C-alpha cells in the first residue's frame, strides 16, 4: 500500500446520514474478487440513471468538487460487511473518509485497504461540510502522525483516534503480511532463542 503521512487535499461534501455499503457499491457489482475497477461503480445508483447517463445533481458529477477526501454524514458504512465498499472508495481515488461515526466492520475494512476513516465530532463535521460546500477550493490537512485534521489557513482543527497498529501500517504502507515481513529478523531471533531454550530443557 502507499505510505500515508500528511495529506493536503480539497474535499468532496456528501452530507447524507446512514450511507450503507449497498449504496456505496451495489451488490450486483460484487461478482469479481479483483479490486481494480470498483471505483467506476462507486455510488452507482446515485451517480447514474438506468441508461448510464450521469445524474448531474450528484456531487461526484459536479466538476466544482474534487479531492482525495470524502466528507460525509453520520453512520457511514453501515449495512453489510462487504469489503468491496472500501475497494470502491480507494479505487475511485479517496484516501480519507470523514464522518462523525463509522460502522465498525467498515472501519476495519477501510484501514486494511489503506483508506483512513477519521471520526470527528458532529459540530466539527457540520462546520467542515458547510465550508467545503460553500467554497469547493477549501483545503483540508490530515496529519496522521499527529492524528489531526484541519482546515488549512483558518485554524479549525480537531484530533482523531486510530488504532496504534493500524497507524503504524498506514505510515509505512504495510498490510498485515508486509508488517510480518518487516519483523522477519525479530521473528527469526525469537525462534532461535526458543529452540535453544527447548534444547536446554530436554
């Protein structure tokens, strides 16, 4: 995975609560296991009419808004446990999702795929949504090392929580296998010491 340290980006506002994984990526697109191409169908039924014409009122079809950060309503990622929701968001180009609450399974799937879910207070979320909706050029700064998210140049900032292990993995661009490989020397040393101890006991 790509290393994540500090991200400077404009953001896309989607002030809708209780967005479930079927809205993020409809079930009819889950027939493949390859992660590539899922972004094409992100929010498919909100982005396109049945004849595949774009729905111009949907924010992802609005050229004013762009960026690697999606700022959305409360309770994002509820519903089924499909990992494909995280695949679709990352394949589309998002690196960060901001909400006042995430479904636990979605949060885990996101972190496992290099997507950072940032949970903020409802008041901070409301203010950020207002700012980026009114001014699409508003830039956010996400500092994973310091665990802060801020609106650039105006001093609006909040800290966020993240599991220490997942933070380490994101900063280093590790998945779970990469993390184990990075500790090969320690694992081999432990095994060598364990074998010596067993020999002495025998």
